[in-house]
C-alpha cells in the first residue's frame, strides 16, 4: 500500500484556492477518516470511583442550591473525548445527580432519551408524563425522548442516581433541545405494576392509543430475582444477563442506547466479546474487576467505568461466595439500526 500524498506536498496557493471555495482535498485525510481494519476510538477506558466522587457531589449540594442548578449533576466525562464535551463514549453521557430532601428539580422534556439508575438513598421519585416512579437503589427509570419529567424528594437523606443519556449523539445531530413545563399532575396507572412479566403483557383492545413506553420503572427487586432465577435454571449458562425491554414490543427499552443487568456467579470470570458499540459498567452489588484493553479496574458498589467499542472486556467477580450484579449501558440499538453493528468475538 503506497503512502498517500500529504497536504504539505501541495502548493500553498492551490490549497488556499480550494479553501476559498470551501473545498478540501480528500487524499491527505483519507486514512484518518477510514483507518485500516479497526476504527480510531477516542473513548478511553475510564473508571469513576463512587468514594471519590460522592464527597464532591455532596459539596455541590452546599455550593449550589437546586434553583441555581435545575439538575445538580457531576458529569462523568471521558478524557479521551475532551472533558468539556461531556461524553463517556461517542453516544453516551453519564452524570451523577444529587437531590436533597425536600428539593425539587422542575419539570421539563427534551429530545435526548435518558434513564436513571438509582445509586443511593430512599424517598425520591421521578414523575414521568404524570406517572410517579419511586426511586430505590438499583431501580431503572426511563425518561424517553419527549416525555415530561421532574424529580422530587420526600425522604430524609440525600439521594444519588446515575443518569445515562444519548445526549452526545442527539447534540451531534443538532437535534438537542428542551422545553420547561409546569409541575405535573400525578395520574393513576403504573407501568411496573401493569407489566408483571411471567410471559404475559396487557391486552390492548379498547384503548385508542397505547403508550409508546408502557414501562417506565424497572424495580431492582424484580430484575435481581429474574437474574437469580435464570442462573439457577441454567446452571451451565456462562452469561447470566437480562435486557431491559419494552414489554409491549419485546424490543429495547429505548431507541438509541441499550440497558442490561448482568449477574456474575461467585468467583466467575466472564469475557465479553469485542463488539462495535461502546459500553458502560456500573456495579449495583458486589465487587467486580473489569479488564478493558490495557487497563484493569477494581470496582466496588456504585463504581462506574466505560469501555470503547471493538475491545473485548473481561469482568471478574471478586467475591468468591456471592454473586455480583452489574448494570450495563451500551450503544447496540444505535449500531444495529445504522447497520454498523459487529461482533468480532
Ligand atoms: O434529570 O432531567 O444528567 O435533563 C442531564 C440532563 C439529567 C434530568 C442530566 C437532564 C437531566
């Protein structure tokens, strides 16, 4: 393969003539945008320890009243993308949000899709299009594109959750904006109560419209029980993992990012194949070592890390006598929809 011509090889005046007409020669940049065999990835394996982050988040609670923040969040930014770009990966944004007792994060809706994984504290809730979703540790709450959401807190201790948004992608598409709204009126009907799995879903015969997102809250108690049941029923199965789905369609819970809960058996080491989408790992329970490219992170409860696409990841349960549980977010739905999804084994 011959080396391609460089920009410096061209007469300066020629390059300037092109520029004046908003033209650029391809060949000096061709290898950069189409590198051989493996994409260039800015996403660096990065670990955010909750123990180091939490005091700074609580400090934000003292420094900035909720009225001055709207959402009191420390963003988990990947240095490979430039911290100011607030990306964990090309399509994923991560934030740790703090809500103190009696605080109120007012209602808004926006084009990016969001989910929240509750890290710590009881008594807070998110209202999504009128449905009040209580927040308990390990619960997953969806706020899909366009749905109104606000956060309140009737408890006595700080509540912290992990926000996962497809904001970087939607922003890149020049499609990111928000609208502020009035405080929502709570309406009856809870998706997590109506959609009790067991292989059945509510029949929609008489309703004019069924909600696009029938399930907004995925209680951890149920997800954990599903994983334990799966592990017990399939003792030989290596990857004990469930996907958070839309119970009405059976498809992914949201359109762009995918969400999963993984159980590692006591002492288990699990190699996840090299696939094209970037991934985020968050320890719900236990202790997990994550080996990603040339980095190895030792993670405890509430820690979070990310991995670039096209890298195998090995997760090891550091507890020999108990399972560990990991929440995973990835860019698979996006890659599949775009037709660029790959599993390289
Ligand atoms: O809770 O609505 O981390 O709108 C970033 C943007 C959280 C939220 C974030 C948001 C929210």
